[in-house]
C-alpha cells in the first residue's frame, strides 16, 4: 500500500501543473499522502520523488523539516496544546497536565485505542484566546479542564465528525483552477519580456 | 625618452586586510582573497570547488565597506574596492571562538579513536582558536554510530558539524543527491533514505572533504594515523583522465589515495574505483618472482634464468620467422618510460612493426592525429558532441567536468548514443541510434536546424570513443569523419579508456610502417604466423571483445612472453612470465587522454623482485646485444624528450616545476581511414547487441581490491522493459542468447536505459559459480555489428 | 467608548476607529463573494485597472504602506527594488503568521479572503508580477478552506485568471500551504519552502528576494495585512489613506494584545499615535491589567522583541521611536505580564520556542539556542547556579557579540541600542532566542538570583514575585 492511489495521482498532477517547477508541489503532495494514509510512508515519499523529480532522500529531507508530517501512525485525533508565552501566562502548563491525566498518556504519545495523540505545540496565532489547542488543526479557545473533557467526550462519541475530519485531512476544500479560466504556470526560464499589461502602458 | 605607463589589470581589486593594502581578483570571495594574501580565515563549510552556503559561521570577520564594521561570513561576500577586512579584530575573534565552542558543544571529542585525528580541521581549530575546555555541561546528542551509508562509507552523526559539504558534493558535483539533511534545528542530521544507500561512483570524495571524522572510508578505517603517513604526489592511471592524487603509505604499504586539486583535470575529485583500488597494489596475489614454464607447469625462477629464457624465445622466433613473426600487445598500463623502452626494443632491436597498445577495444591510432581538444576546452565549448561510451562508467571524472560545464551553463551537450548514459539527463539533446548506424544519426543531426543553430553558437568539441565492443570501430570512425567534414573547426577529445593508452601509443607502441594493429596481430597469431607474442601487461583473454579470436590467437602463437603484475588468464599460457613493478612502485611519467604528461611517483618498494617494465626491456635488449643506454627512469624520460616529437619540453626538471603537467600531442601520427561499414541484415536476429564496460568489472586492479570486487553489477542481458514480455520470459529468468557465432545463457534484466530492439550486456563481469558465460563468445571482431536472438530455455 | 466583538470573530474588537482592513468583520458571511461585492468588493481592482501600473505603484509608494510582517519596510519602495526589465516576476504572500503573540493575518484570511485576493491582484498589476503564490501556514485549516473557496469563486466570477475584467491583465493566484515550521515565515525561507525544499533562510546577499527570489527571479514577498490594505487604498486614494495615522506611519495597524490584561484582543488601531498605555489600559482596548494587578513588563512587538517595562508605556506605537527605545514593533503583538509573573519561566517559554524553531543552518542558533534553553530550564527548575546566569550572557554573546538591544531604562542606566545589531547568524531566529533571556536577565536579575543554588544548598524553588 501507500503509493498514491489513482485518484490521488490525478489530484497530484493537477497540483503539480500549477507550479513553474514540479518540485514546488512537494509539500502539498506530502499532505496528500498523509491525508491518504494518516501518516507519510516511505513508499509515498518515493512515489512523490518520482512525481516531482527528486530523489527519495531529498523528499525525506523536506518532509522531516516540518512539524505536521508524521512518519508513524498517530491517533485519529491529534491534540496540540499551545505552550508558548501568551498561553503559558494563562495556564497552558496546567492544561497540559490535565490533558495528560485525563487521557492517561504523556505528551508525545497516543492512547491505546488509537483515538488521541497529545502534543506540545508552539504559538497557534490565537494568543488573545489563551490557552488554546487544536484538534486536527481545528481550534478550541480559552480552554478549561471542563472544556477539554467535554471535547474528548464529544470526539469519542463522534459528535464532531462534521467539523473535524480524521488526522491527515487539513483543508477539506481544494482550490480548483478550471483550464479555461487559468493562465497557467509561468516558467522562470521561458519568459523574458514584461507581461502585456505592463507594455500597454507608460 | 618615454615614460612607461603602469599596466593596470582591470580585474584587480584593491582592499585592506588587517590594515595591509592587498590586491585580489574581481569576484574573489573575502575568505579566498585573505588566504591568497596569507591570512587564513578558519572555515568548515566553505569549499573552493562548491557553492558557498555560509552554514558553519566559522569564517565570520568584521568588514567595513564605509558603513562601519559589520560581522559577515567571509565565504559569502566578494571583495570590493577599498573594503577593510579585519580577520583578527576582537569582535572577529570573539565570533569565531564563540562559533567554535558551539560546534564543539555537541562533538564527542573522541579524537583518539577517530580516523581524522591528527588531520582534523576541527581539532586544529580547537587548539589554535578555541577557548580550551568546554563550558557545555549539558547532555550531548546521541546517535547510533557509525552507520554504513554505502559499501564504502561510514557515517558518524555525533561527529558531524553539519557543514553541508558531503550533501552539497552529492547534489552539486556528483548529481547523486542520495544523502541529505533530515529533521530540523538541533536535531538536524545527515542521512540516506531508508534502504537507498549512498551508492555513488564518487562517494569517496565526501570522506576526503568532510572537515571532521564524520565520514570514514571502509578501506582506510583504522589503517593508519596521519603522523605516520608518508606521501608522494602522483597521477592516477586507472583510466586515462589522469587525476592527480596524493599517494599515502604507512610502513611501506599504500593505505590511501587523496585527490589533489589540479585545475586542468580533476579539481580534487576522484572516482571510487581510482581511489580505492590501491588495495590491489598490496594484494597477496601479486606476482613476486619470475615464472618459467616447465613440463610440470610454471616454476619460480631467477631473473637471470628468466631473462635468458626470454632472450632465447626471441632469438628462436627471429630465426624461425624473422622480425615480422614477433608481435607486441599492450603497454597501456605502464608509464611513458615503460612504453618507450619497449617500443625501442620492439621496433629498433627486434625490428618488428607489429606493435599495438590497444586490444581490439579502442580506435585506430589515427584519431590521435586529429585536431585535439583538452578537457578544459571540452568543458568550456558551447557545444559538446558525444560519440562516446558512457563517460560516467568509463572516464568518471571527465563526466564530472562535462556535467559541471552544463550545470554552469557554459556548454550544451548533444549526445549520439545507442543507450542512455550518465550524461543523458544533462544533455541538451540526445539522439539514440541503432548500433552501426551512427553515421545516419550524424546526418540527421547535421540536417536539423535547431541543432545546427546550437552548434553555430561557438566552439564545438567532439568526444569520441568506442561505445560498443560488440561493434567494430568502423561505424564510429565513419560517423566521426562525417561530423568533422561538416564541422572542420571542431576539436576532438579521444575517450580512450586504458590508463596510459595515449602515452604508450604516442611514444611508439603502435604499428610501424606496414605493421599490424591489435586485431591483425591476433588474426596472424591465430593463423600460426606469430612465432613470439609479447604481452606487456596485456590480457587478451579478458580484454579482447572477440573471445574466440583471443583464444585462437594465444593457442596459435608459438611462444608467449608475458610481463605482468598478476598471473592473468593469458599469462597462465606464457612460456615465461616476468613480474612487473606496479603502480606507486616506480617513478616516471604518464599521458592522459588529452595528451597531458604528468609525473607518477614511486611510494613503496616493488613487491618481491618485480621490476619496472622499462628496466626489463633494457635488460632484454642487452641480452640481445643492444644497449638502450637507460640506467634510471630519468634517462628514459630524457630520451623521450629527445626523440619523440611533441615531447621536447618534457624533461624531469620541467615536469617537477609543472605538477599539473604539459600537453604533448603527436604530430607524427598519421590519420588512417577506416574500412567501410557493412551491416548484416537482421531477419531472425531480433536484438542488436551493445556491450560496454561498467565502472566496476573484473579488471585486474578492481578484482584484486576487496572493497571494490563485490561492486560489479554482474553479467546479464538487459533489454527495455517493454521487450521483456516479447521475449516471453520474466526478469531474472535465464534466457538463451544466440549470435551468429555462439549461444550462451544469461539472466534477463529489464533496463529503461536500453532502447527497444537493442540489448545491453556489461563487459568483463566476474563469472559466478552459477554462470561462467562470457559475452565475448558472441562477438565477431570481423563483423561491423552483432545481432542476437533471445529465447526462453 | 466601547469595544464590540462578534461570536464569529473570536478576539477581535472594533471601536469607533477607522476601519481600513476590518470593515467587514461585522458580517457573519464576510468571507462570501456575495457579501464582498455588496461592500465595495473589487472596486479597488477596478480603480487600479483604470490607471496605468506605474500610477498604481506611485499611489502605493505615496501612501507609504509599511510592511506589516515585521520589518516594517514600505511596500511601494520594496516593489521598486526589482531590477528593471527582468521577468517573470512573482508575488509570494506571506501568510505563515507564527511569531509568538501575533494574531491578525489569520483573521484577515478567515474573515475577508476576497480583500486579500484583491490586494494581491492590485500588487501584481502594479508591479508586473505574472504569478502569485498565497502561502498559508499549514496549521490554519479554516483559513485554507476559506481562501480556497474564495479563490474558486473569484476565478468563476472572472476576477482572477485570463484577461481580468476584460482587461489585458492576466494572473493566476495559487494557494500554497506549509506544514509547520516558524522559520518559514522568513521571506527567503518561505521561498525555499515554496520551491519544495527545507525551509532554511537563504544566504544574504542578495538582501532582498526582489532581486533574486523564487526560482532565482525577482520576487515580492508581502505580508497578508500589508496587501489587505491595498483595496481600501485604491478605492479611497492615498490622500485619504495618509490622513489616518502619522506621516512616518500612515494608516492603521492590526495589533494583538495578549497575556494578563482584562480584555485580550485584536484591534485595528490608528498607526503611530496610539500608545502602549492606551492599548493596555484604554477601556476601548484591553481595559487594564487583570484583577487590578501591577504591570511588570510587556513584549512590544512579538516574541523576538526586547522587552519593555512600565517606563515605556507612553511610547506611541511607532516604529522609529520604539526602535530608538531599543526594541521593535515587529508583527504587532504585545504580550503583557503582571506582577505575579514568574519572569524566568516566562522567558523560557520564548527561548524554548526559538530553540525549537531553529532551522539548524547556523551553528550559533542551532547549538546556542538549545544551550540557552537548557541552562534556563535548569535555572527555572531551581538547579541553576550563579555561574549559569553569567553563562546565559556568554552563550548569548556567541549569537550576538557585542552590543545587544534591550529596553533602555533610566532606572537601570541601560542605554538603548538601535537595530540592526551584530549577529553571527543568518536570520533573526538565533538572536530571538537570546532576546527574552537578555531582557529578562538585565531587567529582573534579582528573580533569577533568587532561583539559583548557592554553595550547593537546597534549591530555592518557592514561587517568586507572588
Ligand atoms: C524569523 C522570521 C520570521 C518571520 N515570520 C513572518 C511571518 O510569520 N509572517 C510575515 O508576514 N512575515 C514574517 N517575517 C518577515 C518576513 O521575512 C518579511 O519581512 C515580510 O513577510 C515581508 O512582508 P511585508 O514587507 O509586507 O512586511 C519573519 C521574519 C523573520 C526573520
Ligand atoms: S538563525 Fe537559526 S533559523 Fe535563522 S537561518 Fe540561522 S539557523 Fe536557521
Ligand atoms: S566557511 Fe563561511 S560560514 Fe562556513
């Protein structure tokens, strides 16, 4: 398993076509692979290398640089609790302790039932709403122990399935550029003149 | 009287380094300008032959360009007029010492057990610049150490200082981005992809440029310590690129070759084959004493006896058939001196014209008479036309130089080939021809407007060589002539592979007037016309493509004299075998493919009683009543300068002043026209055969270097994946391969580099217990091409 | 004077202040094309297309739209730095908002994506940029969805793509998204990341991607908020724009104030005039410190900025003045600490951040940042020694040798040192790991000393400052 499926290969080519150089699609394709398998597999990285014209080692180098890519399975729900200053000033540490206690795991690990993975996170750009957390990158603000426990409760019960897709899916909508509307990628080497609208002036 | 105008160099830039007014070249980086002016700025990531990345921050210095002193990495900024550089200001020193302490913070400091200990820039810096003992009391990073990242290289991530040299080399220079940074920040590390080793022909260079002991080479690990290394600068003769090397020995045993940066040739790089085959010099199986054939096989004899026997064999041959009945094959493995002494012996003492340094696997010597290009000229020509074997496999460092020419956008490559090569992905345009039809490919090229426009953009250099051993040289020469007829100004770089084949040929190991070439000699021997065959480091049984011809020739030759470093397949048939001193066991000169003559140096004493070839020739001549007048290699070098056109300058003195060597062409060689090309029709034969060499094969030195012996890909018949089903066998199966000459059984391999309708078989591969098949059996030296049938068993 | 918020704009408060970029936040469906069009949507683009690109560029230059991403460099000037007649040129939108304390670009992307898109189009038209890449931080799922939908709507409606609004102006806007790495916000790292590589900042020179950027071509990198200003600017003209704010800092700015205040929030404030006191104590802003506590210190411009104390409360939110006082406005993020704050622990949260986010390229940042963090951790845990406190400075010196900017303080007799300061690293992540340590340690050394072990006696771990 874990090379990209036929459908995903189609999406991959659509994404690659938007960039002047295929290599630029590496990160989007890694997300695609993670959406497919829940984490990024070696086979997927090899496949992506073939698609964008890079060695597997180069894809690995890029993938491991970024926080969001996981290389072994994680829980269905990845809970990131922000630990940076604004949240820390308002009790992020206590919230983390509570989370560890009520999920019965240490930060950085996954519950036995494979439902939850708990992680320290850095600033989530919601500092005024501290302390904050993200579940599969969906926010929860001003989180109290009660709010946290209800959240876990709801997730377990599947009450949030509509809002929160399983780990791997970030955005649920993709950009689509219909061929007839798009201009197409502008290759760095094949253009030299100024774009037409510039000439039409001055 | 007139006033002399001072000559001002437009490229000179005047600046101040630590208050001293100095001049540098425009575009020079500060770190280089400082070094050229005697101020060494410490560095780890900077490497002159690679792009600057400014990663280690060790080279920080204060620079004032008018806006007050700024702290900048000197490996990143070019010099500017009147710029003031302070390499030893308090801030510069503070920055450098700070960086050094940080680099050492995570370093295991296991110098006593580290190969690099004693020659380690980090260790040296720590002494000269460092604040002494580290204030870093935290837990250090721990990684599994060391891990093998290829068959030849080990990686110790704890010692790594993340200078990006090895990764830059792999990506920028070698084009094999198989090692890369992974992870981030404090956890950043170098690694390969799981199960995809750093299998690069050039991996050894990363070991040499690693500024710490993070990368070590298995053949050298724990072999020696820098302080008991002795070193001599020499030239690698593994192939005809002639890379400059430092030969290092310990206790009279070669332990390592290091690349030396020779601007016109190898830029400091070596291929792994050349770097690690020093092991063969030390091999147990080296021939240590003369062997004389007796009724019960070969017996060790004294030199005296052996030389007497040799002289006798020659005299008998002369008596039996005259000078023309004696032939000499080989000499491409030795020095110019060896070749010249033997040329004198063959041509002047014995008096035979039947001499050749090639083995039916090269090109007519006439190519050396063409308008020849140097490597630099090729690597700066607007257009490089390849009519050559896969340079990555046959002349690896030439491949690096041409790849660089493309990367740097100096040159575009037009490749004419039968099979995808290492340079195909860098070629501006590749046209595939079916073996034998390269002349048509040339015609098509000359008729193509875009191609001609490109060719019109500047200098053109044609790299020509023997791309296919299952094909005579005729089609290649025909194509070359067609090219040169249309592009009279194009220069030619002959891609002949064997170490000193150009030198041997130029100084005299080539057919004399009316003499036979290598194929002619073998045919004559096969037909019983050769009374004595001299094999000068030549092993026809492994190297002549047409195996049957080689066998018949050695059977037909009445007397065989072999001079060799190992007991080869062919020397096993010789009446007398004389042990030759090997590489690094003798001084002399060598000539690379562009005609560049450089010194090769002796570093260790020859094995057993082995002697340099030139000395052997001199002694044989003496026994035949002629004194060649050589008592030292220097005598021979001077004789070459005296007698060989183009080599006038090449005195020992001159060469020691020019370590990069001097180009000597051979005006005295005359171009010969090739026979016409006749292609048999295919009918029953579905595939046209391509046979060529891979970097790793059964060549003597490779096979006798344990580190390399296992790297040969092994014999198999490679076809395009789309042809596999057509054969009705599946990959890995044994299949019957039949030519007009014979049938052999080979495993089937699918290979996208092979074009449909052709089949490729790597030459001279180690025979396995399960498969002794020799591809040479299918090849007919008299046929222009070889067509084969592939069938299931 | 009050502050109004809406359930769908968590943290955002409007007041009776000019609204240049947040005018639509009051509508629940502010992100829909439908709403956008009924509220002057794409009028700025039409106004631009009616002018020549040069005229539009002059308009932006004249209005001195300061970069909102951190460096505060005027957008018009930056566009002018591209080498003439070198094409193609690209636009890269920096939506990687992740500087500690910063919260504004995400709101702008989630609540008013069309405004951002229109801004991109205006920039492309004016500067002759042939393709636009909108790089959104990987962890911002909702922003990515809203922008994707908006882009699809805008394409369908003919605002993006071939011959926009029937003109000769054609450009694609491509949504690109990251995968979690703060340093990728640095513009050259952003470009590396967009090329599919590890997000490591590029070497300077060249100092500006405007010269050599994406695929080695001239590239403009602008922050989301910067671009979001353009539609209003083009609709109302630069004369109107410069009426707001001061001469050196015209227009408005979005500022997030977080930490120990009664009403943490994001505000669109008048540039240059509003003071830190207004922001922290003003009742239409944060309305004072929680439980009437004392203000101890605040970070004026995102985690990288040297700290201020109550002494600087009356400085206006103006780049040069704040710079002269030894800090920076950075990304418009203020983090407030009251007197109960455990200063060493607070500093640690920032140093940990930058150590963790180092890309690993420069030895001083890669090793030094982590070293600082380790030592600080020890001190905070109560196992530190006096030696460790000096060591913090010594290690910091290896990242920023010589003068380091810090809050100037008559009280402590510390003189202000303006940017840029000496640093051994390529980008500001390295120095940023040191900045909080340096500020905290110079301003509140006593708290550190109370923490450290003396002569190997029992650690003093009692909560400090409570
Ligand atoms: C370490 C570092 C992180 C940065 N992070 C961001 C960021 O998250 N968002 C942003 O817009 N600019 C960020 N910047 C500033 C950008 O490098 C760049 O100056 C800015 O995007 C330019 O846009 P502007 O001129 O419109 O402000 C960062 C700079 C540094 C050195
Ligand atoms: S300072 Fe840090 S983050 Fe910035 S480039 Fe250097 S190592 Fe990377
Ligand atoms: S040598 Fe200049 S930064 Fe490494």
